[in-house]
C-alpha cells in the first residue's frame, strides 16, 4: 500500500516537474542541468551554487524558475563594499512608537539570487550564513524568520580574482550542490544568437513566464522526494562514496586506487556531504520519474554534491588534479552494490 502511494506521488511529482521544465525551456536554450539542479535544491530544501563564466544564463535560469514557480524573488549584486545590513536589513528609529523597528532587507524572499557571491567580504558572508543555515535573520534583539520556502541560489565567476573573496569552507558546505556551468554546444549557441541577438537591451522579459506551479506544488514535490525509497544497500553505497573522499587519519591504508587518490586529498566531505548526496539521489530518482533510488542516481548526483566539499592537497594542485577528478576517481574505485 505504501509503495502504491509513493508511486502515485512520484507520478504526480513528475508531471509537475515536466510543467516546470517546459516553462523554463521557453526562455532557456539547453541548460537542462541547471534546471534539474534548481529542482533538486527546491525538492531537498537546500541551496545551490552555480559557477561559470559570465553570459551563460545563470541569472536568467534562476529568474525564470522564480517566475514559473510564482515565488517572490530578489537579486542581490554582491560587491566588495556591500554591508550585512544591505542584505538582512537594519533597525530604524520609529518616532511615533519611540522604538527601534526592523526594516527587512532583500533576503526576505522565497528565492534569493546572490549574484557573484564571491565578491562579498567576510561580514556579509557571515550574515548570509545565518540566513542559509538557521532560516532567520537577527537584528539587535529581534530574530525574524525568513519566508517559506526559502532558497539561496548563488553564482560565482571562476576566472576573475581581483576584488573577490574566497568563500569560507563553512559557507561552501551550506550549499547542497555546486554545479559548474559549461559553454553551450554549437547548435545551442546558434539558437541563442538567433533568439536574442535582435532583442533590444532591457527587453529580455517580453515573453514573461507565467506561473505553472505554486507553493502547494512545491510542498508536494518535497513530500514526494522524502517518500522516495532508498534501500539500505544503495544508502550504504552513498555513504561509502563520501567516506572514500576522506584521507585516512588513523594510520590505516586504503586499498588499490583509493590509496593513490588519498595523497591528493587534504580534507574530504563531512557527514553533511553524506546527507546532501542522499537527498540529491532521491531527487534524481524523482526527476527520472521513479519512486526508488538506483546506484546510478548516487553516481549522477555525486559530483554536484561533493566537488565543493573536497579540498585538494598541495600535491594535487602541483599535479593539476582538481576536485572533479578526485570525485570521478572515487566513483570508479568504490564498488557498486
């Protein structure tokens, strides 16, 4: 009976997912990975970091999803002179009541786009960290809850370093997924040129996306993702993948290929990474229209869930071995059940 109910929930959730995909396809060329990553974060109640060079439609994807979901949306352009109050809001003196009253900032929205997040200084990062982790903002003696649902979708530029601040590992760890956005292929780029080249500046929203779902559907997606069956063997495989990203600290030597990889790893993913991979694999199953997780769902979700949680060693940097190569090596070395 439970399996029948979860199957019905998965079927209904897949229909909702297809409506969102179709709505976003009207504005985006390609970008299926970004769309599915946004849906994964939404279904899993997580946050998403998009990394790519400028001009790859990262901001457009987030704005389009907010419109398709009928959610409130705020964009914050991060700059080195940004202050925490510019994000969270401040207290101001109300002469009528003779008291300080909170004035809410742009973080009080369902979807917050933190554009070029790595341009913000440490104080701003810590203010955003509280919002991401605690789902609240503190102003003086006031603790104000953020609206539900609440997601931070951040972008960062990997090629510029002047005027940027490296994100603290503690904040990176709060992002459930990190997706590296690549260039479009030739056919997609031609489609982009033909579609947008003659559109006047500032007129990109002419074909505005109408809401195709609402908060009720988002709540249903979350419930459906939570009910996806994750058998113990598949869950153990996900945990084994995460544990393989950690170098041995107890003197025990890893076997075979993992021993070679361990010299490239300074620190691996924490249990928060295991939880992120578990949730991402459930969402991946739902995105495929299933109510059960396969090991392939774990493998498909692992790069986005782990690449920002693996810290390469000095030897890895010297040999030009990055986090993606490490995660790929781990997936090749850990036996699939």
